[in-house]
C-alpha cells in the first residue's frame, strides 16, 4: 500500500468493492488537516492510511471519538496507537504513519 500511495502522479485511487469511498482523491487528502476513517473497509483504509502517512493531519477513528495525530504517529518514541477494541480499518489506517516511525518496532 505504501508503494502504491507514493507513486508519482497518482492522484485518484479506487479500491475494488469499496462502497464508502469508491474514489480516493489522494492529493486532496494529503492537504487536509482533519480526516476520518468512518466506514472505510479495511483494504481501503490501508491505502488511505498509506496516502496520508506523510501528512500532518488529525485522523478521527471509526468510533467517531478517538483522534490520532499523523505526525506524532510518525515521530513519537511512544505513539498513541489504536485502542485494543479498535476496528481493523482503524489499525490499517494508522499503519502507514507507524511504518515510518523509527522508534516503533513491529512484532
């Protein structure tokens, strides 16, 4: 997903079977300050998260309450990840930024 999201010139992405957000305007999402996971499917959230991984946006998770700062996920030695009861889509949306974190070790 990170590879695809970073392709030069890629501005619109469609994830097969996605009904909540059938067309992703990646260039627009990278510029926005506030975004939300909403009802994205897990595959769509994975690409969405990869596309916004270098942004400085705040991301509202699918519960409608929890918010994560993308820049902090990339740089904090102890990033505020998804709650234990978070949806798979929430976790997928956070992976892009967490994958860029030099302090974070994935097990």
